[in-house]
C-alpha cells in the first residue's frame, strides 16, 4: 500500500469516527476530495476486510475490526490499567457513575465508564469525544495544564452552548478555573447535559503534569446532597492513581 493510499484509509476512518449516522460513497468522495472511482475501490476493500460495514441504505459505518482495535488500544493504555480497579471500588463508595478521560486538543476522550446502580442516562461513553469547556473532565485539564498550554486552549475553544448553564466565553471560564484550582476539584453543574452534576479531579505524572482525569457524575439533586463527601473520594482516587504514575504528594 502506498503512503497516499494509507492516508486515504486513515482519512475515511477519521471521517466516519465523527459521523454518527455514517456516510455514503458520494459524501465521502466529496468531503475527502477523493475521486468517486478510487473511493469506491477503497470502501470495497475496507468493507471486505470488515473495517467498514455497508448498510442496506448504502451507508458506510465503522466495522467490527475497528471496534476490536479500539477496545484493545483502550485496555492496553497504562492509565486505564492503573485506574479501572480503583474506579470500580469507588463506585461502591459513591453510588454514582465514574469516568476516566484523556485530552486530545480541545476535546476529551472517554477511556472508561464504570456504572453504578443509580447510573444516570448520559451520552458519555468510552470512545466518545466532548468539548473541554462544557465538561467537568475537560475543565479539569484546563485548570491543571500549565499557563501557556491553557492560554492556547482557551483561545482555540469553540464555545458552543449545550445548556442554559454552559460557560460560553473565555473570561467567565477563566474565573471558574481559578475557583476550581483553589478548591482542589472541578464541577460541571448541568453545563454539558441538563440534570447531570459532575465532580472531577486530575491525574498527574511524575513531573506534576496532568495526563488524565476522573469524574463522578449523576443526578444533580442526589449529587448535591453528598457533594463534599463525593468530592473528597474523587480527589483521593485521583491522588491514588497519580501515585501509580510516579507523582509524590
């Protein structure tokens, strides 16, 4: 396979990763600026190899081999391995759903979700990307990144409003970040999804750099009743995971 062909394969995967409903041959050809005949051959090969599936409506979606590869990448991640048992234990203590995420540019990527008996319906799932400014996990990265990185991220964010409580400008977000840093944890009060309250904390490496974050999320009223207790447990868990990465408190 030539470098050009490899790039086209990756472009198709990237595009379909962000296209929840999939895409047609014509859409992919147009969006990726690849001739229809070449795209048809490429999609045919990827479908035969089970990297894509083609629905009855001639819509292409990611296939099971990419799902297997994605799960393998997730579970072999050092942070995932270090965190998952701690998160499972903490679900019993908090009674709410716990999440683990890393940052990719101006988004977070969920690596793990550990459900509780009280799990609140949410769009957050492993592999899903969400913006930094509207999530507790995302704002944790903004709070604990060094000043230069934080400033670049704040300038790059598209401040989309998802709920009436979403922070939609840099000045307000900066004020919130200062508050979070002082209190030692981050909150998301219905900023990404209505009815959901979240408490998050950073995971640090041996140099003190944030490399991941964990959060506890659930029904707003229920979370607020135990806010301080849950915050303490989440910070403890984040610190415990940070120690596995070489950070000394």
